[in-house]
C-alpha cells in the first residue's frame, strides 16, 4: 500500500494567522467580530483553532480587512483539500473540507498540544487516503481516472 503523508510542521494554522493579523492591526477580538459580522465566541473559536469559517464569504471579508490574499488564509489544509479535489473531484474536495472541519470540532474544549493536534489531523487525513484507496475497487471502471488505473 502506498502512503502519501502530509507534514504540516511548518504550516501556520488558520487561528494563528488570524490572531497575528488582528494583533498587527491593534484590534480586539470584539472589534474583529463586529467588523466581519460574527460573534465574539466565533472569533475566539477561530483563534483557538477549534473551528474554521464554513463560508467562503468570511474568508473574503478577513482577506479584505487585513489586506492579504485570501489564499494565505486558506492554505493550512488547502493542500489536502486540493489534492482530494484533483484525485476525486468536487465530491472528494467536499469530503476533505468536511473532514477538516470535523477534526477541528474534535479539539473543542480539549487540552491537546498543537503537536498532538497536528498528529491527529495527519492521522485522520491519512485514514481518508487509505479509505479512498481501499474503496477504489468499488468504483465502476467508467468513473476511474487514468491515475487510478496506473496505480
């Protein structure tokens, strides 16, 4: 079985990026919440890496407010999601986005270190790839890509 591990040690998490950008603009969490139209609790959850914006509109508002490229805010798990989209189409991308969002929810209220959270995230992402690989045999031949047939 072929493994494609994704290492994220050098990737800044969304919550860390948001906190840095907010502090760089001397904004409080309350100011930020009012500015983009979400609750203070939501901002706290974002910055504690417990959740991610579910709507692209929020990312857009943040990118505009902080004058950064929207891709800067999306890159944390974007590689995983992009790879899922490339390999399994829009359905695969949605599954990957849901997985990332759900994994983030697992950490709510927990006391795991960032290294442990990253290890859990990597393990669950790897489980996604393994499950996709195992289930490939159930995909009708007409839906298989050339990449699937060459592996």
